[in-house]
C-alpha cells in the first residue's frame, strides 16, 4: 500500500491549516500587556475597597491589627500598580 508522496503532502498541508486556524483563535483571545495591567489595577482597587469594609467590620483588637495590615498592604499594591500604569501612559 504505497501512497504517493503527494497524498501525504496534502494531508500535512491540511494539518498545518488546522493548526494555524487554532493558533489564530488563541491569539485573538490573548490580552495585551496594557490590558493585563489595567485589569490588575482594577482588581487591586477592588481588593483595597474590600479590605476597608473588612476593617470597618472588625472589633476584636487582634483582628483590627490584622485588618490594618491587610488594608495597608492592599493600598501599597494599588499605588504601585497605579504608578506603573502612569509610567506606561496607559489610558
């Protein structure tokens, strides 16, 4: 059962077409670096707001200390990401 080389060449070409089609779909779904940065900034802002709510809701002294630590950490993270976004002139 020897098939001509042309048969295998056509099959290989069809496989490559499918691979290219699939890879183009994945590339279309990838986010740019700027989009990722903005998304991280939004998540950090949301986290900061959530930590403020947590801080307002605790009353136990140990939990207050923990809430302050968490609040400050999320604030610093947000400020850092905001600076990076401004440095890159991302709008």
